[in-house]
C-alpha cells in the first residue's frame, strides 16, 4: 500500500472533480474532499484491494456527500452558478433550457444520471468517469451516449 500522502497526491483531483460534479460548489467539493481523505485514513485497513483505490475513495466521497446532504437539506431553489451546458458535443443538452435539463436528469435512471452529472457538471473525462465507476473508459462513453438518448426520449414525450 502506498503512503497516504502519495495516495492523496494521486487521487485528490479525481475525488474533488467527482464531488464537484455532484455538488456544483467548489468550496463544498473541497471540504468534502478533505473529509473523504480523513475518513480514508481512519478506514484504510478496510480497503481490501478488490476494487481500484479511486473507486473506493469515490465511494467514501459519495457517503460523505450523502451525510452532508442529510445534515444540510436544501433551503433555496437550485440556482445556476455557472454556465456548464455549453459543450459542443452536447448539442441536444445545450439547446435544452436549464430547468428542462434538470427535470430530465432527475428522472433519468441510474447509472445514466450519475454519468451525465459527472460529464456535464463535473467536466470529467470518460477515463476518469470509468475509473470512478470501476468500469472502462469505453463503458463510460457508451453509457453517456445512452443517457443522452434517454434525455432525448424524455423530451420527446414531454413535447407530445
């Protein structure tokens, strides 16, 4: 096992970007990244090597986020903090109104929803998404494409 400072140097950015994709709040993502590594230090003996270290860390990050959300339920309407929809590869998503996008994402089934969040809001690469999900880069690409198709289907149904 690598020393924890090496693990932090190698994986902190991945964990941070994962959390940023879920929270869309840089300060909160940074705080939760620190909490994730504190928790990882306390429970490193439970890491059995059956999954990638990045996957294990992102699982801890997800639990940290869920814990934070239970303690701090949203009190205000979701605000758009920065423009994140303007990706050339996402013409369909980019042309959607923000509220419509959020509604469609909300009802999109897993794992598509999580992949779309990570790609659209976290701007993670397919390689990074694959690592986080414990899958291949190609799986992340295909799942993202299928997720976009699910969004299109949802919009077509809404228009009818």
